[in-house]
C-alpha cells in the first residue's frame, strides 16, 4: 500500500510547506514524479478558491501538529473500487486469509456519494484489496475523478488491460498507473502471482506504453516490486528490464505482514540484513548507471530513523462496503474501522472518539496493536 506520505510531500513542497504525507505508498502509493508534483503546485497556486486555501492552511497545521481532532477536510483519499481479484499472490491475503468474505464491486452511485463527502480532495487512489480492473465501472470512476481535477491513479496486476481500457485510461489522462511485477522470470512471476501470466502482462504493458507515447500523453507508467526472499536478488536485472521498456519508475516495497499467520509469511520475508544492504546498494548503482528512477518506499528506514505515520491525519481508506479504516495496510475493516460512510456523515466519523483514540495511540511511544505489521514501525524485517 503506497504510503500517502511521499505524494503528500509533493504538496508540501509546493504549497508553502504543507506536509501532507499523501504518498507514503503503502499499497498506493505511489510516489509522484516531478511532473505530478508540479501539477498539484499549479492547482494549489492558481485554482484554489478562498475556502480551499483556508482548508489547505488548516491541513498544513494538521500535518505539523498532528492534533487528535482535525479541523481540515482531507486532501487525499483511497477508495477500494473492488475487493475481487483474479490472482492468488503468495504474499497477499485477498484470495487467501480473506477469500471467504463477501466480494463486490463499488457502484458508480456509491463512488459519487463518497466523492461528495470530500469537497477539498486533491488526490485519489482507486484500488484497495483487490484488482481494480475487475470493476467494469472503473473507467467511469476515473472520468468522474478527472472531471473534478483530482490527481488520480491506481495499482493493477495488469492482466485485464485490453486495448479499449488502455485507450480510455490514456485518453482520460489518468495521472499514474502502477503495475505490480515481482519478477522478470516467467517461472518466478507465475509462482509468486498464481493465476498470472507473465507474457500477457508484458504485452499489455508494452501496448499501454506505446499508446501513451504515440498519443504524447503524460500518464506515468510505473512498476512496483514487493521484495521477498524469492526475488530479492533479481532487483538489478529487473531495473534493466523495465528501463529497456521505458517505464517511468520502479518502486520497491517490503512485505507487510497481515493477520496472525506469521508462519505463512515467514517463508518469504527477507531477514538477512546484509543481503538487503548489498542488493540495495547494487540496485541504486545500477539505477544511476542506466538512469532509471528507483524508489525504495519510505519505510526502508534505518534503525535510527524516526518512525512516524501520517495516514490518519491525511485522509481515509474507504472499503468497498463503505467502512472507513486508517490506511491501506489496515484495509480489513474487521480488524479496525471508525464507522461506515454509507451510514454516517464523514465529518462525524473523521473526528469521532475511535479515530481520535487511534491518533492518540499512534502518537504515543507504544504503537497500536493493529499496526504491528506496518513497515513504518515493524523492526522485524529490516
Ligand atoms: C493489494 S494489491 C491491489 C492492486 C492490484 N491487485 C495489484 O496487485 O497491483 C496492491 C499492492 O500491494 C502489494 N501487496 C500485496 N500483498 C502485500 C504484502 N503482504 N506486503 C506488501 N505488499 C503487498 C501488491 O503486490 C500490489 O503491488
Ligand atoms: S493481484 Fe493484487 S489483490 Fe490480487 S492477490 Fe495479487 S496482490 Fe492481491
Ligand atoms: S502505522 Fe498503522 S495507521 Fe499508520 S500506516 Fe501503518 S498500519 Fe496504517
């Protein structure tokens, strides 16, 4: 889940230090490029009215002070457009721990309903725990988000991208799409991403890249690799591969542990710190040499780096059922939720006792038990 922070940092840069950790890409996140950041700056500087400007100021204070009660309305939101998926990836709970839950697509009606609750939003991410391209209304949702001039993007496994969808995505000027690719070996890719087909994915990516270039559009086309014991040594080669394909950026994120099944997760966690350091150095050298943009998500922190989570101050994660949760790492509403947007007004949820109490626990020296697996805090892996 791309942490909201890095993207938010973009806004920060532009709009007089508004530190909106929008893109610490946990799942979403993806990190924004200079181009995207510039777009936000321009919007902030030239397109905001007085109420928006005032909300930006309040959002700046929110990020700076992290109060329990928030006066600003979120500038960011992540909406789970579906919780269905056609893959069974090794590290993902969607079709494993959560395979028996009620699976559904978000309707356009509910999407519009959600958006109305966020009049000052500037950034939206359109995936949650599922494959967004399964939802036949995704393109319509992109259209609606872009009409509102939101910076819009999503992650995808890329398997369902056909020519029509590719054309719509590019013509609607989607700001970014990130393909999840954990290996460039067909065998390993299909081992990690059960039910996936490496050749189809690469063909789909090439089609989208060519179309984007042909139409001279600006959609950023990125790759995200989840670093596991299976694939860690591949990273430098993967960089070369996607540099040759001319993707805009390769981001790397570590495994989030989910649920209690640590035994299952322990198979693919990378615990050898020396190996991680070596691969990271080697990959950074390679990226410099071939001039590829490589991003280690912000939670590749060293032990002495300060750990801080901004999500519950920046914006909500909203599940397909309408539940409001703290972030995309905690996308399972049964673990934690602050209320349901389809039953209560968001303004009431945003500052209710549960949300405030969660913020309080996050600020305290002892992290909330729900966050045990979060890369921002967990010291178990790196
Ligand atoms: C949950 S998926 C949803 C979007 C889409 N189905 C996909 O695979 O890109 C979002 C991202 O989370 C990553 N992911 C899944 N399980 C993870 C885990 N346990 N730790 C870290 N990232 C994970 C996926 O690889 C993907 O890049
Ligand atoms: S494709 Fe995405 S949502 Fe589906 S199982 Fe894989 S990581 Fe999870
Ligand atoms: S620390 Fe908790 S709230 Fe923050 S991103 Fe991690 S799991 Fe989510």
